[in-house]
């Protein structure tokens, strides 16, 4: 099957118009893809905030009082500890309570 065109200039013009139309369609597809990417980013951000809020609600806040006896967690044994090592040391007595959960203790 062969394509013949009576006027060569009209054939080239039609070819250029189809390229222009294809270029416009490609630009629309790229814009749509960009919108989908931004929507996915926003959904991811919303999910992270929601997950953080849930996990933060599970964290138990301990309120210590002056004179209270507490145990201290030895993080070195928690990472490299064995079965027979105690991960908690103490008891210690709370001397002073500072803001943001900071506590001064003595043996």
C-alpha cells in the first residue's frame, strides 16, 4: 500500500501538523504525570504524619517524683548483652526533676 500526495507541500504541512499535535499530547502527558507525582508526594507526607502521631501516642510518659526509687537501663548491655547480663542497674534515688524528662539521680 503506498501513500501518494498530489502536492508535496501539503504532505509536508500535514506531517508537521501531526508532529505538533503529538508534541502537544506529550506535553499534556508530562503535565499529568507531574500532577500524579505531586499527589503521591502529598499522600506520602500525610501517611507519615498520621503514622508518627499514632506511634507517639504509644510512647509512655513517665513522671518521676523527687525521692522516688528508679532503675537505670544500661544501653551497652542492651545492644551487646547476653542471657545472664542484667540490663537494668540500680536502684537510684531521684534528686531533681528538670523539664523535658531530664532527671538527676544518685545511688
